[in-house]
C-alpha cells in the first residue's frame, strides 16, 4: 500500500486525524514516539534550517532532502508536507510533487497565496486570482499518482473564503484547508460549503484560530488537524529557560535524574531507534 493511500484511508476513518509539526530530525524523533503522523511545517523548517521567518525563503531541494531523511528514519509514519505555493511556478510545483512522491511523502499542502507570502496566521496575506491557482492545483493533481493533495486557501474576505472553499472542494483535491479560521462558527460555515470533502484545520499557538480539542474538531466535522509548531515553540521555551539557568549557575550544569531526566543516555537511546531494525516494523505510535 502506498503512503498516500495509507494517509487517505486514515483520513477517511472515524475522528480527526492529528499530524504533528516537526522541524528537524530530533523533533521528529520525539514526535514519532507519541503520534503516527507528522506535518512537515514550512514555518518550522524556515525557522530551523534558515533562521528566517516563514515568508518564502525555503528552497525546494532543501525541503525534499529533509523529507527524504524523515522517510528513511520513519518508514511507517504519515508525512504531510507543506510546499507553500509550490515554489511559485506550476512547473516547479509539479516537479517537487514528483520528487516528494518518489521518496515516500504521504501528501502535500498547496496554497493560493501570491508573493511575498506569509504565515497563514499573519496579517497582510494576498491571494492569487482563483483561476490562476486552480490551474496550478489541477496541474499538480494531474502529476501526482497517489499522493494526498490538500488544497489551501488563505483568503481573508468573508465572501471569498466561502467561494474559494466551495471551488476547491469541487476539484480532485483530497482535502480542503482554509487557513486562519477565526471561530467555531466559521468552521461550521466552511464545513457546509465543502460538502463531503474532507476538511483540515490548522492549529498554531498564538494564531488566529480557536484552540480546540480533537473531540471538538471531530464534532465539527473536521477530518484532519495539523499542529504546526508545538515542538518548535516548546524547544524555544525550554532552551531559553535552560540557558538562563546555566548563566545563573555560573556555567554549572544541572544534575540529571538518570531515571527520567534528559542527558546523553536518554538522547542516544532516542536516536538509536532511527537506525534500529525494528523501525522497519509497523508500530502504533499512540493517537
């Protein structure tokens, strides 16, 4: 069974499928212990690989290389990849989709933003003319073999949001995402206009969308939830705290509890899993 079909079948199952945003191999190693699906977040990758904001700096070969490393270490996890606007041109978008499907990605998200692009929860977003985006989307859909394709709109005008969501749902895209949804009421309105097409909801700490549980999202008819940045923001907070403590202690490292603390042994054990034979055996990673 292909990776695309596995993810498609999971989305079609009961409840809301969670995909956890990862930004490097270490965060993915931790996420893989808890969930069986990952979201390769453009926000996280731009931050970790380039040290830059998510406004269009990602070069597609870097993203493809990262996904290839992920698939090698996590052969059974779902991998949904953010490809932004397809790196501008439809021809490039199709080329990237071919590469990602060949190396084992499960799916991609293609957005309708125009350059300069922004994080989906930032102000000042602009979208392509709908027909221009649909042409790009349809070329990607014709290129993929079995890869899951999520059609994403970043429209902010209320009428345009619903119009675009309805038009995206009428394509052969597998899932529709309206990013930056501001309320439960709007989730309900979008759910209504997309009909039976699976719906994806993006949750990001400090973003524009409401904080909702998987149970609440399931009740609203949401099929997939991506969590773009919990690992990245937790790492930011933990590293800042650890270095503040190190400075206060005049450079003396804290004592590590051998049973539950994170030191060289716990870190090595985590990473050894990524080259162990048992990683080739399907496992249940929790939710």
